[in-house]
């Protein structure tokens, strides 16, 4: 695919990139080469290839769902600056 100066100027405008008129020819050539490589990717046979989200195999780590030390009220509230009847107390911020 070959891009002309008008198309490159429009792409630059849409991308909010200021490109001098003298640079449009060079940029048109570079963008045309990039689009050529992308077109070549369309010719690759991907039949039977599973889609990937990463280049390395990953599996989500799991852990057992079990109760831990969160059931110890006194230990949880030990660092509270102010508490009342087993709950944190905070200053009122809405009147």
C-alpha cells in the first residue's frame, strides 16, 4: 500500500502531530513500508494457533479460601488510636 502526501498530512492531523511539509515525503515512505509489513502478516497461516494474551504461559495463582487471623477482634483493634465497643471510631466529617 502506498500513501501519498495528502493522506499522511491527514493522518498527522488526526494524530495531533505537527509535521512539516518537507518531511511528508519521507514519512509517506516509512508509513507505506510499515503498512506493507502489516499486509504480509495477513498472509501468515494461523489455522490451529490459539490466541495469546502473553508471550509466556501463565496461569492464575489460587489459594485456599480459609479463615485466617481476621477473626481476632482485639488483635485487629490493637493499633486503633480510638475505639468504642469493639469498633474503630473516626471523626465526623459530614454534618
